[in-house]
C-alpha cells in the first residue's frame, strides 16, 4: 500500500486540461445549467442513463461528463442508479428487442414530470442499426422523447448544450 501511495505522489496529476476555448464554452453552458437547476430543482438535476442497445460510443462521452476534466457535478448534474430518484433519463442507442420492456419500466419508474433525452443518431432514428429483427429503431417509438442530441457520438459539450436547451424550453 505504501508503494502505491508513493507512486501516486511521484506521478502527480496526469490528466490534460481542456483547450481554453472548449473550457470557456463548457463553463458558459455549465453556469447557465447551474442557474436553471437552482431555480427549478433547488439543488441538483438527477439523471439516470439507460443504454437501450448502443455500441457504447455515446456512453463513453456521457462518462466523460463525470471525469475530472468536464466534472459535470460542479454544475449540479448528478447521475443515479435508481430511476425512482431521477429527474431526467438519458437514453442511448436504438432500442433493441431485449431492452424494450426494461426501457418502459425505467420510464414508468421515473417520477413526474419526466424529461427524456435521446442521445446520438441511434437514439434519434436507429442510426446505422435502423430497424431490424433485433432493433426497434429510435427511442421515440417506445417512450416519449423531449429532446434529441444528435451526433455519432455527440461530444460531452454537445450533451451539456442539449441538456441546457431542454431545461430552457421546459
């Protein structure tokens, strides 16, 4: 254990900061999100992320929101494992046949008012997977969607911007 701690202290911080123009854009979007969250939710916006059958490209970008570089928690965005505590669902991928019932149950477990965001081109219309024997297509064919964030995959900054636009519109 001591060797590991010494290694950590010798190595230091190895993450690279965002380029200044991207960081400025993320801060601007994040501060607007934070203001809306404080007014409407009084503390934080709790998000439940659901993979409905994607290739995991969008999940990697969503996970990047939580890393030390983007750090979405500083703006009041928190992820939860339980849909019962969620204010928003972030759904990725085309809905596979095997995930249809799970997605409906997750949607039903989220308390009202519900916000659903379809992430990526697959969430929008099925993307490269389309509709087939294994895929039902876009998220809106199974549950109502409030906002779409297009891209394959969208960047973390684009995801933040899409969440901001949804919060401003609702």
